[in-house]
C-alpha cells in the first residue's frame, strides 16, 4: 500500500485553523504585554508626581508654620484660627 502524499482536506483545514488561532493568541499576548508596559510607565510617572506634590506640601506647611505658627486655616476664606 502506498503512503499518502497529501493531507485530507479536513486535516489541512484543521491545521490552518489551529495556526490561525495560535497567531491570534500570540498577537493578543503581545498587545497585552505592550499595554502592561504602558501602565507601568504611567504608574512610575504618577508616583514621581506624588513625590513632588508631597514635597510641595511639606515645604508649604513649613513656610506657613514659620509665618503663622500652629494654626488652623479655612481654605475657603483664608481665615486663620490660632490654637
């Protein structure tokens, strides 16, 4: 009996479908990795912004404490209440 020299059409289609599914999955994984990288970069940026605003808060607090001492400040009106 001779050995087959060609796949059956259904077998060939199954292989093609499998290959297509694999390609789609690989592309989706690549996109996910790219999104993850973008999120990590954005997180780094936001952390640095947080550090900056925290430093600004500390400096502003020191400046106001030097000028007014320990006080409560009404942010709406700017009124000062001394302790």
